[in-house]
């Protein structure tokens, strides 16, 4: 079977049945075209097969020759009558980030943004790249997700898919095709810089391994595929476990049910839960959750922060929260509901609405209070209220505990006063002494 035939076969296996013929590929295939050997072969093969393609070249600006590469790519695409878009990105590395990772993240971010809905992105990674990736992940101590290396296809956002149709081909096969077709490509000088981990593996580790085991690249690809299957099984198990520990809120899970699982399954379902929230914490974060947050006493309030997120525990619930700016509970606001139906607070807003007539299950405040200047503030400690339907005045501390409201939420709940009297805990309770009788018109407070 020829190179073209093998490529067509693998591409057919990756594309949905409904669009396998070129005429049905709408909007089509997008080639990530760097101008190097691998992406040039990918571009050329798709052109030879008369596939509906366009190309994207990402200008990282990291090499002096970057502008020359743009000219080269444009000339090749013009010669083949293939539309080409040039994307300029800032690929500078942040603190603690490798140049390779920074360039990859910038490149994929630009590619994803430039894809139309349901377009397929084709990239040119091959079997030798897969072997290098697997070795890098082994050296990093990666788990199944890392050792799965690069799949033939993966999701890029909700409606976009990346395909790697050259992943079954070795670098030698791709080079032989390029020479046979007399192709001319770019040689990136940074590929020879062994300071980069991938280049070091390519230049100093792979050659002796190939000399001893010529089929090494294919064997590593098989190993990566096994790990991809293992990863799918772990994901399936995690989905089952998550359904058992989930609550109605996706960012909260039940600790008592989580503790019924083995430690390995706890770690697996926690990673899956966080991934569902678009997070990918390092293993040490999972270990801290297991060893400090889950083992804390039921009346403790452990807190684990990383990045812009935090894990908190309250009673039987584990919370995943976004970190917010420091909150000043000493702030207060003056509100005249009759003339200003809505008031914007620090992190939420209050609005008034009419209730007519009042039903026992839907208590409302006396109309005269709408004419007053009310003070909206936050908990300082010692506040009390007699909620509608109760006989005794109770401290907010007790009411919050009875309602199971986590401590970190309590200080941000707006309290509405007339003079020194607390008439409403927004979203929770109204003071009985300030509410109308059943059947009388009144008004309520909505919080957003």
C-alpha cells in the first residue's frame, strides 16, 4: 500500500461517515502548516488527494527567520492554490514555564480561535514524535493521562476536533515521501538545540534505542494506545463514582460517599471531577486534598488554594470555588426601595418586588418600609432576628448553622435594617414583626 493510500485509509477512519467524500467536507480540513518537513508532507498529501483544505501558519516571532518562513509558506500555498492565513502570536514564556510549553499553548490557542465551527484541524505529529512524548512523560512521572501521549484525535473545544493522520508514520517514511516528491521545506535551527528536552531525547536518547530496537517508534505507539484504553476505563469508572458522590451543584460533592471508595478511586474521581470543571490540578494538589482536606474533622474548615481556585470543606460537603477579591464586611449601603427599586452591592444586587395578596407560604414586608431609607450591611456578629413562622428571636449564627450555610458565605449575605432593627436576611429570612398579615399586600426582596 502506498503512502497516499495508507494516509487516505487512516483519515477515513478518523472522519465521520457523513463527510468522508471530499464533496461533503464542509467547511473542511485545516492544516497547521509550519513549513517544516512534517507539515509540508501533510499539506502535499491532502492536496494530492484533492481534499478541501486551507492552511494556517502561526508566526511565533521566536526565530530571526520567522518572516522568511511566512514568505516560504505563502509561496508554497499559492503554488498549490491553497488558502493560507498567517496568525501572529506572543509566545513568550511566563515565570516557571518552558519555552516549548509557552509556544505550544500560544499556537493552539491561536489555532482554536481561527477554526470555524465543526472544522477539523489536521496536525503533523508522527510516530517518532509519539515516542519522544512518551519518554518525556515517563521522565516526568506521568500517570495514564500523560503516558497516553497523543491520541489520533481529540476535542478542541465543544465543536472542533484535532486529527493526527500522520501518527502511524515514522519520521523516516515521511522524509522518504518528501524526497520522492522533491519537496522543499523549512529547517528550524532550534530543532538542533539540545537544551530543549525534546531535542535532547531526539538527538541523544532515541538513536541508540532505535539501533538496538529498530521498531521502537511503533512499539511506543502501541504502548501509548494501551494507555489511552486504560485512560478511557479510568474515565468510565470515575463517571460512575462521580454519580454516586455528586450533589445538585456541580462544584460540590459528598465527602461521606467519597470516603467509601478506595484511595485510588478517590484520587481518580477527584481528578475527573476537577477536569469536568475545566481544571487540571497537579498530582500534589490531589494528594493535599486527600491527606489534609478529607482527613480534617467534620467541624474543621480546611482550605486549599491553588491558582485562582480553592477547595473548602464544610460538614459533609467538599466545595470547589473560584477565589474572589478580599471582601470588606464593614461596607454599608443606603437604599430607598420606593425610589430606587434595585441597588448594586459589592458582589450582588438587591431589588424589590410587589407581593399581592400575601400568602402564608410567601411572607412579605409592610408597604410603609418601602418609603424608608434602609441600611444594607453585612454581618458583624451578634445579630438576631425572629423569622416569620417562629416564636423566638434567634441569633444569625444559629440560623446559619441550622440552614447549613458555609461560614465563608455568611459574611457576604446582605442584611437589611430599618434603624437598628434587622428586617431581612436577603435570600433567607424576613423579620416577623415587619411583615404584613396573610392576605395583605406587601413587598419582597430579591437577591442576584
